[in-house]
């Protein structure tokens, strides 16, 4: 594997890890959102802010995962064919 392909693969791995981290943040925010709803005492602006950030995290996670898959595919296509023998 050439250095360029190795670097591309490393970037894909980083993007995948970042996507997982953002997905986990979205899950934690969903728990906060549920707790706010259950408590009923949080102001509407706070609930709206949490809801917005849940969406932003989920959207960013999906975008990063898409980029990771595309980089991985690009790296796979750029890799020289394996030699037999």
C-alpha cells in the first residue's frame, strides 16, 4: 500500500471515529432531552436548543460516516492489485 493510500485510509478511520463520537453525543443529548421533557420545568428555549443540537450531531455524524466510506472506497480503488505467488 502506498503512503498516499495509507494516509487516505487513516483519514477514513479518523472520520469514522469522529462520526461514532458525534453519534454518541446525539444519544446523550437525546437522554437530556427526555429528562427535560419528563421534568417539565425547563424553559422552552432550552428544550429547543437541545433538540437543535441533537439534530446537528446526528447530521454531522451521518456526513462524516459518508465521507469515511467514500474515502475508504477511494483508497481501495487506488490500492495496487495484490500479487499472487
